[in-house]
C-alpha cells in the first residue's frame, strides 16, 4: 500500500510524494478493507478495459511494467501513476485534490489494485479530562474518485477487468481519463444485464407472490418510462424510486463487482419484458402471463399440484374451446 498527495497550491495542482510502502498493520488493513467495501457498495460505476492508445493513456503501460517485474517495484508504479493522474487532473477545472491511496491486494484468489482519492474531514474528540477538541481524520465514507483493476482478469484477457466510480461532469471524467478506461456503450446489452440482475435481486431477497410481482412490475414501469423519455439511468436514483423505504440493499446488489453492471445508459423497453411477463413454450402449448394477472387473481398457480388456473376467459376463447371439446367428443 502507498499514499501520495495531490495538493492545490498557488501554482496549481502539485504532487507531494508520501509513503511508497505503508507497512501492513491493523490500521492499513482496515483502510483497505473499508475502501474496497465502500467501492463495492457504490452502484454508479463504469466497467471496461484499458485503451490501446498507450500514448494518451499510459496507465496500462505502467501496470505492464510493474507486473513484468513480478510486482517488485511498487514505488515506481505509484509514482508513474501519480504523474499520469496529475497530468489528467490539470486539464479539468476544480479537479479533486487529496490523498491518493494505492493498494495491491488479493481477494478470493484474484489480484486487485484499488486506487482512491480520499480527503480529510474535521471531527471532534473528547480528552481524558472530557474536553472537546477538533481532530481531522480521513473521510473514507466521502470518497468520490476510485478505480479498481482486476489484475488477474486483465492478464487473462478476461472481460471487463477495469472499473471506476461514475461521478457527474468533467471533474469525475478525468479519473476515467487517468485510468484510460474504454467502456463501449451498448444499451441493449446493459438492459439485458440489468433485467437479469433485478430478477436475481428478487430471488436473493426471497421475494415471493405479490411482493415479487409488485417489485418487478414497478421496475418495468420505471425502466419503460426512462426508455420513452430517452433518459439515462442512474442506479442510485433508480433504487431510491423502486425501493424508497430502504434503497441500500438494491444499490449494493447492483454495485456488486461480480455483476459488473454499469449505469448511464438508456433502457431498451423492448428487452425488459421478463420483468413484466412470465413466458414458457412447451412442445404442444405456450403461456405468456402478465405478472399483474397473478396479482389480480386472473391467473392462479397451485404449487402443491403444479396446476395453472386461468379465470374470466374471454367469450371468444371459451367458444373456441367448447367447439374443440365437442369436436373431440364426437370423434
């Protein structure tokens, strides 16, 4: 683990080199664990790969050099990355200054690199004599700029190994530029992934019956509205509307690195049908049921007998079925 500073001076942003090799201790371990946990829980991320343009986006080259030496020169890596970060930050007004933490660690058998810019926050403490005094501390909860590289996946050329927090505006964009992240926009693919994730969340939460159908139908309604209005989705705002009483579980689920979901896309309303409908095709029949029909009792399922009951059939369908029954009886 290493930490350096980007500081705002009268001459502009400057690098102040700090500690290239923070000793592993309960404190540093807690910082890494907390930053990684907070990163995982943030829902608004972008996932992608390193840009092949090594001239304008040299970060990938710095990581390649580091891994070529079996990770032996962490100091050289972090200092090279600081130079790149400073160059990108200087192109953006009001770019974030602060402590830049670099952590190379292993998790579930995968090598990861986490980079986060953390500022300080004024707090208070009580002395032994019960006197209140100001104290500054790292504002871990408030960090806004962070990226994580799955080095194991990158070396295996496996999928979207690079992710970073998606903020708003050019101030957040410079962190993407620093990492050189290329994230192809594919609204259809993103819509399919989100649809599957919402069904997975309902399973994970143990939602059943009316509660499950209500959740998925309302999710469909929100996404359908966003598609019609050509509005890009923000996972935090989406979770706040869909689960207003307690949005945290949904935001954390959508932010899970295992899912590699990214927001900031326009939902494709043609692909959100599984949220609203249950469809199945067998050899001799097929069903396509609107979840609202289950909630309203128009369709009933008996899990003990594995039977499906359809109520209030239209007259035209009843007439067809009666005709088929008569014909079969005469046959």
